[in-house]
C-alpha cells in the first residue's frame, strides 16, 4: 500500500521502509493548475510506494516568497530534499499555466541525471504548454522518458514500477 507525504510532512526518522520513492514535480501554479497529483496518487494506491506531493493543503498565497519566510523556506527545502531522495521523479506541465518552478526542477534533475546522481525521470508535457519546445529538446538531449498526456504518464509510471521496482 502506498504512503502519501504531502508538504511539509517528512519521511519518519529512522524508518527502515524500503518503498520506492516517487516525487510529483509539476504544475501547481499557486493552486490554479489541475490537481493531477491526486490522479497519479489514486492510480498508485495499491503499489508499495512512498509518494511525495508538494501540493500543500495549507498553502497561503499571501506568503512572501523570500528565503527568510519560514513557511516558504520550509516548502522549497522540502521539495528539493525529496527530489534529491526520490527513486522516480514525475513531471507534469499543465498547458494552462507557466509552471516556472517545474521548469527549474526539470533542469536540476536533468543535470543530476547527467551525473548519474538522480532517479529515473518521466516527463509529460502536452501540446499547448508554452515552453514545450524547450522541454522536448531537454528531454531528447538527456534521454529522459517523455509521454504525451496524463493517462500515458500514469501507464508509464506503473509499467516502470512493475519492471524495475516490484
């Protein structure tokens, strides 16, 4: 059974559980993007995985996005820590918004993958996303799995889990 960790919830200290860790990097756009994270999470409920979902239930869009804001710093640190510790990082770019942080996270992850220091990456960047060309080129250059839509993303993730982690 999957375990869900939503920001800012941390993995239990001393937990010896060896579930595959999946980080859901992708569009949130201050809560305006489709809640694709719940769709992925629901599809994986029967898998022995730990899912790290940055879509925070108590997010407050009035928080100043500054390093000295404890809540904002906690969120960004949580995301970076869990991307670094993930076995699989899934990216979804909602065509209805810019998702600038997702672009940054993909760049960081692609660079780390080039150093063989990162998990398996799967990217879904549907037609209509305003920087799709950039994402496509980056994925091609770094040999990152890419799928055309959310349904394909879920199917690819399940296939990869069954092939490599189960």
